[in-house]
């Protein structure tokens, strides 16, 4: 009985952590995208400095070539 409750609690805990991480990454993506959207090198969602697709790069583990984020 206690083992079953332990596994149920553990499942809810992991679900909560995964949702928390997801929210944190969405916030990071939004912050990066806002920086890129206000950048003078943003030309139709492509960076004129490095040639990356901005929406893809802001979601990755990469960094800005201009060191803005």
C-alpha cells in the first residue's frame, strides 16, 4: 500500500518538475526572441550577422553571435 502511494507521489512530483522546466524554457525563449525582434540585424526572422533562423536559434542551447543573450 505505501509503496503504491510512493509511486503515485513520485509520478506527480516528476510531472510537476517537467511542467516547471517547460515554463522556464518558454520564458527563456520569449526573452531571447524579444531581444532578437528588437535587434537591427533581424531581417525577416533571419539574422543578417550569422545567417541563422531566429526562431530556431532562440529555442536552441546556442548563443547569440553578437553576445546579446
